[in-house]
C-alpha cells in the first residue's frame, strides 16, 4: 500500500508494519523522513505519542531480547542506521488475533525500512554484522522494574536464529522466562 512518499505493508503479526519512506538523494547526500505523525496515523490508524528515543550499538553476533513490559508495554518504531539485523517479535497480547505468534525479518541500513511494533509485543534482534546501530522510538519510558525477557531459544517459539551461540547480556542469558511462564504473567 502507499500514501504520498511512503509505501508500507502489514506484517503477519496483527498491528505490525514495515514502513518504507522515500529516500531523497542528490549530490549533497540523502534525506529521509523517519516519522510523521499524520502519515503514521494514516498507516496504523493509531494516534501514538513517543516518550523516549533510543540508540543501541551492537557488535557482530550479539543477541538482544526478547524484551517486553507488562504494566506499561512499549510500542517501538525501529530503524537500522548501520549494519544488518535478524529481528524477531512475538505477540503477547491476549486479545490479538495473532496471540502467541512469532515473526522474524531481516532489516539493514540499505533497505531503508522502518518497523512498527505496537505495545504488547516481545522484541529481540541478532546483529548479523559488526557495528549495528539501531534507532528506536518507544511509546513508554523505560522502567527496569517492568522489563522482562522471554527466553531467546525457547523451543516452543521455534525461532531459527542465525547462531546457536550468540553473545548475550547476563540478563538475557540468566534472567529470562520460558514462553509458557510469560503467557501466565501476561494474562
């Protein structure tokens, strides 16, 4: 589908979109509009405000996530500024038609795509290249007391990560929940 200077497509997980704003190039360089409130509403039907903007930098083979919040779930608008990632998201919204579904996509700097994940989605990514720079706007402020991690290699999710031995933070390695434990606390 398309609106002026933006094409987009609905993803398998309800409410998730891949957005492709036009990239304007000339001999000076390039310009791309990452977020426009009016166009975002036209695409998603959601009037959403963003409360925080984050940048993460990851080395090759780093896996971050699958993170989610319960009290104040974060919607995320994600853009790869450098490198390439394998991005995974899991629908934890009990009333969603795609509840418990998993989707994985590849994103990289050169594709100029933006990923929208509504609140209630667990999210994680694996850095395929070195020096991955990821920009993401979120709809709620970060609260470490309300952040949980779904076990990245839970066999019930059947995710085919690019590596079986990624580099993980202590939290993502040891402080994670199984898929069925997550379903118990999110309901």
